[in-house]
């Protein structure tokens, strides 16, 4: 989410590789409402050629893996605020509400 905020500040769209796996076998849009300014892909083959070239020039897929907040936003009020844009779908909210009161 922090990288989305920075991309939006720069007037750019963020591309997120959302890999399904044993811990989460669902697409983002099956769990959350869509986020403006973000394109989700399920495989690197979905990445358009200019983006593939830019990624390769930046060090490849391994260099693009990020599991932390963007340094500009980390430890700021904006870091907590950005989660407000993440809205679970009604079915997810209902399932969670059974466990959290």
C-alpha cells in the first residue's frame, strides 16, 4: 500500500505481482475491493514488454520484491492511514466478524 501511495504522488500506476499459493489461493479481487491506481497481475508473463525491460534493467524480479513499507512513508502517520484504502469484500468482512467482535 505504501508503494501505491508513492506511485500516486508521482502520477504513476503501480503494478503488483499477486502470486497465489498454499497460504493464499485467491486473487486480490476475490478478497478486497479494487484499489485505484493499482494493476494486479498473476504472472510475470502478463507484464507488458516495456515494463519487463525496465524491470530487467533494475536488477530483475528479485530486486523488485518488496515486503515492507516504502522508506518515504515508513514510520509516518501516512503509513497507518494508507490501510484505510484496503477494504475487504462483504463476504470476507462477514467471515472475519464471526471471529472478531
